[in-house]
């Protein structure tokens, strides 16, 4: 106690004594020991004014979510704190946003927390904070709570949440089945959503029964391009960034013109050119694969001489020169020759002369 009082002098000491006097008059402290403890707490609060709120002043939900007052103990939440947490955001959103606080979710839900009171849908907050969390480390109870949020909160049907629930760790943990539930219940119509579901899927989930079921119900790759509500990149963009050639093949099979022009993700933005993106520094997740991806795109019909939408006076080649790109030699060649070099021998020869018939051998003649 002396140490605490040593921190104070003058008006501060008077403040402590006034506080103790008020506590005694209100009947909250009628013993010398209680008054001393109240004075000590008040002295510490004054000495640490401006610091984070002391743990003894946090309610049970605040302590569980903030985590700086010790680990969360199941069963420690008070129902009155769940319904009036005093937190700046909905406790469900805060608890869902970080893997560290997922264990709090089951008790929050059991004691009356509802996602409808959250300004930001809990799973949307999680997806935007971490596009592919490590769900495999979550407890069974936490996974059940996360799945319940997907099923009970209609706002979870969102571009970013679809990306998250279709990512590798979600598939491994079984959370991707929530997507199948949405489809079976008619919550993923081919028209009417603010995003294209195929474009929201993680690139690694395009070759799946779920993606094929979406196409069978009318979803298309083309309808999944363009503007959408969400913060994570579109499916084609993500596949290109990560150099996922299997996913890119899926897109090119359904929309070959993507090799030269990709609609923007915002309605007020210009389309973009994949070749220009690939040679832009820091775009690819593995920059050392730039040459490989340039050759791949050219093999799929990308034209290095194509003008840039935001600067029609310049082409991909001139942009590469400006950047002094290591891929300039791959780009600064005649388009036809560049394409022909990626084709099988007979087809390449045909492309060089402009006709497959020119290199097709005559039919065999059977002699008598």
C-alpha cells in the first residue's frame, strides 16, 4: 500500500482519500481492510491512467476475448455480460475473427449471443482477416460453432466466406460441407447473388463435385467474372497469382478470351491484361516463375502486342521494356511465332504456313 501511495502526491493523494470516503459513505466499504483495498485499487488506477483497462474492471466476456488477463476458462461467461458485453463490436464477431478466441464461441452461443446483433457477420470478419485459417487445429466444439454460424447467419453467404470455406484447411476440417448445404437448400441461386459462386471458390476446389454441381444448376464461369461484393481477389486472379495452372486451364476452357482481357472486380474500374499483371513486380506469389507463366499465357492465346486498357498507347511489350522485365525476350517476338513454338510439331508447321492442310500428308494408297 505504501508503494502505491508513493506514486501519488498532492491532489492525487487527496483524490484517493476522497474516493475511500465516498466508498465508506455509500456503504460499500465499512471496514478498515475494505477501505484500504479500495484505496489501493484507486491508487493503482490513477498510476496507470491511460493504460489498458485493468483486468478487475473487465466483465467476463471482455476478459475472455481480450486474453491479456489469463486464458479463457469454459463456463466463466456470465449471461448478463453476453447480452451486454460493453465491447466496441459484437462479441461473436470478435471471437470468430481470431483462431485464438474460437473456444469462446460455443459458450457465447449457448448463453444467448446471436449473429443478427452483429454489424459485421462473424464469418465475414474471419474470412477478411484470414482468407484460409488453419481450421485443422480447431476443437470439435469450435468447428461446430463455426458451422452453426454458416448455417444460421444468411449474411455468411458471401464471396469471401465462400473462398474461405472452400480453401484447403476448411475442406480438410469438413467445413466445406456448409457450401453443399447452401446449394441443397437453394441458397446459392445462379442469379440474384451479389457475387459469382464459381469465381468465389478457391482455385483448388474448381475440380470438385461441388463445382460441377454448381455448373449443373446454371452457374457459369463467365457469370462469375466482373464486379462483386467482397474484398478478396477473384478466382481467376488468385489462380494467376499463385500460378495454379490446373485452375487456369479450367478458366480458359470456359472463357478463352481471359488470356487477353479480364473484367475488373469493381464496376468503376477498367479491365486488366494477364500478361501485364504477371510481369508486374510482386504480383506473382512466386516471382521466380514469371518466365514460366508468360510462356504459359502465350500458349493460351495471350497477345504481347495488345494495348493496355489504362494506357492504349502502350502494349504489354512496351510495358515490359519500361520495367526492364526479365521476360522481355519471351514477349518481344512475333505473336504467331510465339504461339507456334508452343504447339506440337505438325500443328506448329501448319501455323507457320497458315494452313493445316499444307502439312497434312496425303491419304495412304493401297496397292492391289
